[in-house]
C-alpha cells in the first residue's frame, strides 16, 4: 500500500508524514520526485513540500472574548452535552465545546486525507496576465478531493467518529436539489448512501409538509427537521452537518495550516485573504490559522469574507436566522475580519474570466471569492501595488 510509505515515526507539532503530493498524485519522499523538474518550469508554481497537518486548529483558544454558548431551543438555557447526544457522537460533542488549541487528527482520518491532501496552492499567473495587474494572486484549491470540494475534510472525520460509535447514516437532500443536481445524488449513491428527496413521507415532519403541499420543493430547514427527527428517534442514527457548527469549521482548518506552510515555502506573505461564505466553513478553514498568526503579530493580512448580495448574512445581520456559523459571526463582531457582498452577475463574469485563464470551472460558491479577488487585483492595477492576494478556491463545478 502506498500509504505505508508516508508514515513519519517522529511527527513534528503540527505536520506529519513524509508524503509529498502534487495535486492528488502521491510519491515516495525518498525517491526523486518525477514531477519536480516539469513543475519547476511551470508558470503556475505549486508548493510541493507541504505535509498533512496532524492537528486541527481551534481558534476559540486564542479569542480574547469567548463565543457565547448555544442555547437550548425550548428552555433558552445554555446547551449541555447531553442535549446533543442523540444528534452527535461523543467526540464531536466534545469538539463542539472544546477550548483546546490543537486537536489531534486520528491516524485513520489522516490516511484518508492522503487521497487528496495536501491540496495545491496555485499561482493564478494567467489570470494576473489577463487582468494586467501587478498583484500576485494565489488560490488554495480544494477541488482535488473526490467530491470536488472542501466538504470531505469534515465529512470523513464526522463519519469516522460516528462509525466508532456504531452509527448508521442516511441522507436527506432538499427535493429541489435532488431533482436539479442529479450528479450529487448519483455520487452519494455510488459511494453507498441512500438518498431521500425531502420532504419525504418517511418522517412525521416530512409527512406534515406533504399534507399541506404535496408538490413542496423542500428547503434546507425541512431537510434538517427530517434528519434531526430520524436521529432523535433511532439509536443507531446520528445527524451530520456540512457547515456552520464549530467542529465543522475546526476540521476545515487543515486548509489554512497547509497553506501557511506553502506560502512560507514560496517566500510569500498574504496581504489580503479572500473566501466565500455560505455557512462559513471553507472560509474559516483557510482563515482561522492565518488569524492565529495575525494575533501573534507574525503577519497582518486583511481577511475578507464574500457573500451574495441576494442573500447576505454577515453584511446585513438582523434578527432573522441567517445560517452563518455562530463562531464566524462572533469573530466578525470582534473585528478580526471584514465582509462584503457581491452581486451575482459580477460573480459569473469573474468565474468566466477565471475559467478562461486558469482552466478550472469553479463551483457557484467560490465565484464570489474570485470576483472579490479580481476587484482587489484591479485596485492594485490602479494603485500600482503588488499585493499578494490569497483566495480560497473551495471547489469545481460538478
Ligand atoms: C463548493 C462549495 N463551496 C462553498 C460552500 C459554502 O459552504 P461554506 O461556507 O460552509 O464553505 C458550499 C456549500 O455547500 C459548497 O458546496
């Protein structure tokens, strides 16, 4: 097995393994790297020497004001671990409430991460040329994972901790996505999942919705209600979430930990770090380790979240449920980052420019980060500044 080649008997604090990985191609660190000579000549240099982190970074440990505790939806008292035990396995509940700075990534999870990690850090030289900017634009590309995005960084450990407790999982997908995104459903089914369009008639909450509206297209809220109900009623079933929760953001910090090292290897320090925010997980994953370095006074990048003007949350706030990670909202309130909103047409325009220069067709979400990076690069063109712009490119369009 190739994996056995990459175990380092003396791991350092945050990084382990002798693995060197170009995209998703692994090779033995003790043998000459067949990719190196061709890459050295490449116009898009990729950091090659990175290793997979052995720890996730928990930013809560470094915050001067801790985030307020989540409240019980019925009593409004702070949630206790036992309130969550029917939803999540014990280890994930601990991670949700932890204030430990570093949390060890289980070896078996690291082994699976090796399928696509470390992910490449790519300089967008062709985009720079197209924009005629003196800025240097880098993107950390999570699209090399099997699912084509950053999501497996947390899906894998969530499944692993659940499996340790003998949990079985099923998936509820919003009916509209079930019909409109058939490839996502097919991918999940190919990997062995049972996928139900929500609202379904398998749960009380789903049946109630269907009674009122048999053609309901579903919503994230309804799908969550069905999944939570299933988890609450069945001993062997738990609930998993792909964003928003503290432990999801925690797992995504492998992105930023790798990237700090990759930027160091290239001799670069970011002036601006940009990422899109839906629930906040890919953005937090890239930025939290950089915020740590910023708090230590090692660098001073601007950290900028980008959301759609059509459904803003950080830039509008308000008293409604906005679906943004509470931890990220707290960090925003503390002033460690800024947020902007960009209209869809500008995002699509940016995505086309990116696809036609860099070759990758981005997922809809990172088009927001791309548009913001292009804005920044064009400002640099006007001002003549050669800023280093680092962007989270969290997935491709599949
Ligand atoms: C590729 C991709 N990027 C980004 C997101 C937004 O989520 P988050 O803000 O948690 O990264 C999603 C949401 O599902 C996604 O599929």
